[in-house]
C-alpha cells in the first residue's frame, strides 16, 4: 500500500511531466495578467477622469448657449 506522501509525490511528478507550461513560465504568466489588470484599471480611471472633465465643461457651455438664445432669440452661430 502507498503512503500518502508517496502517492502525493507520484501524482506531482505525473502532473509536472504533462504540464503545458513549467512553473517559471506559469509565474511569468501570472505577472503578465496582474500587469494587464493594472493597465485596465488605469485606463478605466483615465476614462472616468476625462468623462468628468467633459461633463463639467459641457454644462456651463450648454447653459451659456441657452442664455444666449434667450437674450438674442437665436442660437450662437445661427
């Protein structure tokens, strides 16, 4: 009968022999995924910042155009 330790060793060797990537490559892959996740987080934050800036500028422009319309009876540039 096999001991638990011997069985564990046999199974570990079995799976290591059939692994598609070795441990070093697997670790590098995890690092790459972490970098990609961080990049996506940074991009999402950048998009949020740009959106906030666009909205914060569009509101005064829109209000100014409406004010101009009421003052002059026509839209700016029209």
